[in-house]
C-alpha cells in the first residue's frame, strides 16, 4: 500500500478495489489462490497529484480522481488532468459522483462543477453562491430517488436543487450541524 491512511474507496466493474491515499492509489486485486496483488498508481504514472480525496468509476468505465490540485480522468489507460484552467470550479475536489442523466458531478472548495462528458471534449458548468447556493465549499453530493440533487457544504448547511429551484437548509431550519461531510439515502 502506498500509505496506511485510506481517504476514499471505489470498486471497478471487475471487483478490483481502488484505495485513495495521501500517497497515491492502491489497486487491490484478490487472486484465485486468495493472495492479494497490490499495484500503485501515482503522479509518476500521470496522476495530477498523489493526495487522493475522491475516486469514482462512471458508467463508461472511466476512473475519475479528485485531488487538492485538480482531477485526473483515466480512460483506456490514458491520463487526462483537469483543473480550474480547464473550467473546473476550483482545483480542490472533495467528491465525485454521477447522476442519472450521465453527468459527472464534482464537489469542490469553490463550488460545484458538472460535465456531460459522454462525447466530445470535457467542458464544465459551475454553480456557486452566485447561483443561490448557501456556500461554495462543498464536500458531498447526492441524487435522491426523485432525482433532486443535494449538496453538502462545509459550514453552510445543505442545498437542494429541484429542477431549476434551489432551496437551502441550515441549523436554523433544524439541521443538527451546518457541516455536511457525506450524504446517503
């Protein structure tokens, strides 16, 4: 393992485990004889940074990796690094997920970004407080069963996007705390 500290985990379509650490990614594969094979992916291989904050496989079998300095996409063993210069809301990416429509969403320390990267070049659309969100430092995102999007902030509560309407909730609305670090349904 690159480090004893695991910051995030993901499983690929063939059940290999990807462990994001402060020193890169450990790719863990259980062998037929119950031995464990561990391979390391790091900045030397093409990652934008070794500190892995978020890791996600999309439905197109692409691996998205969030770091404090941007995102790396691995597709067909090709590494593509993306930053705010590429249109990302902020370089520090805290979470990555995919919505039902196929968009890949990124929660960052400077807003929310999403891309419809199914075809063509990657372009981002960004949301921040300028769009009515409670804050810009986002940790997590969830699409619920009704296809509403929930965005958890660090210290400003949670914002819910229903079609084009945005509603925010904080401690004054009944939340136990305004720091929302993860979400589940």
